[in-house]
């Protein structure tokens, strides 16, 4: 038992936790974007509501949702701990972010993560809380609530800022997670880099377009 604790509190163990929880969240975002892209259809929200109902009632997805919440909490807490430890050590072994030639993406990983956290708190209190915790509205009302929300310019701007931060965070995070898992040799680095570029541009762009589309078209 002791070796497990010492592994996960070691520098490598901490990086591994960040990478594994990060990859889990990367998969979640793809599924979430698939559901949300149904908001682009001109069907009065039928397909979107169907997707939400399916996600809510499928027992396997219900279990995955709890793992997802845990993944978010661990990823955020570990990110904060690592950042604090790095600041104290000024150039510790996890200090990818402090090298002089680091990209803006890796340098401000923590701060982009904090903007996403603020976005997430606002986002969850807007939709998830009422739908799944306080039950102030049901699946059928979710679509109208979303359309209403995205017609508020303040909410729209907060949302789009969150998506810019998501793009910046993923730009370094995607590649970094795979590197931590050992895919950083001659063969894998270009593949991971290419996939990272595609993912970190297309997924935030998809999330970025949806509120704009609702604001201007619906
Ligand atoms: C166009 C952009 C987005 C829209 C329209 C949207 C919409 C929604 C809605 C309606 C819900 C509640 C229903 C459900 O669980 O599916 C939800 C839940 C959630 N959203 Fe989003 N979302 C967007 C972007 C994001 C982003 C970028 C993140 C993460 C960084 C995120 C994280 C979450 C999480 C963690 C939940 C709770 C999931 C669950 O309980 O299973 N969302 N979102």
C-alpha cells in the first residue's frame, strides 16, 4: 500500500494522474460536443433532447458520469497542488512551464485551467445543477432554456472566453498527456502532435460556434 501512496505522490505519479484524468476529460468533451452539435439542427430541439434523455437514463453512462465528476475534481486539485509545489520549488522536476523558451500554451497552462474552472462553475450552475441536482426544470425544458441563455450577450461572451481558454489549455495539454504516457519517440511524436493540433482546434471551435449560431440564427 505504501508504494502506491509514494508512487502517486512522486513527481512521475503526479504527472501520470494529470495525464490520465486529462485524457478521460478529452474523451468526455468529444461526446459532449456530439450531443451539443444537435443544437445546430432545425428540429425544435428533438434530437438534442433525445440525446440528453439517453445520456441520463443509460445506467452505464450514469456510472461514467460519476467517474467524470471524480476525474474533474482530481485533475483540478492535482493541477493546483502541482502549480503550488512548482512555485515553492521554483524549477522543480515537473517544471515544464518555467523554461525560458516554453510556448505561451505551456507557460500559462495553470491560468487557462483556472479560466476553464470559472467557466465550468458558471456552466454547471446554469444547466447541470437545475437539471440533475435541484430538478428545477426537466429534459423537455432544457432546449428552450439553452436557447434563452445564448440570447444573453453577457452569457455569450463568458462562454466564448471559456472556449478560448479551452483551446489554449488543450493545445499543450493533449500532447503533454501522451508524452507522459511514453508516446514521445521519433515515431509517435509527429502523430501525437498532429492529432493534438486537430483536436485542440476543432473541439473548442465546435463549442465556440454553437452559442454564436444560436445567438444569430435561432
Ligand atoms: C456549446 C458549448 C456547451 C453547451 C451548449 C453545453 C451544454 C450542456 C448542458 C445542456 C448540460 C446539462 C445536460 C447534460 O448533462 O448533457 C451540460 C453538462 C455538462 N457540461 Fe456542458 N456544454 C458546453 C460546453 C462544455 C464544456 C466546454 C465543458 C468542459 C470544459 C462542459 C462540461 C460539462 C459537464 C462536466 C457537464 C455535466 C455532465 C454530466 O452530468 O454528465 N460543457 N452541458
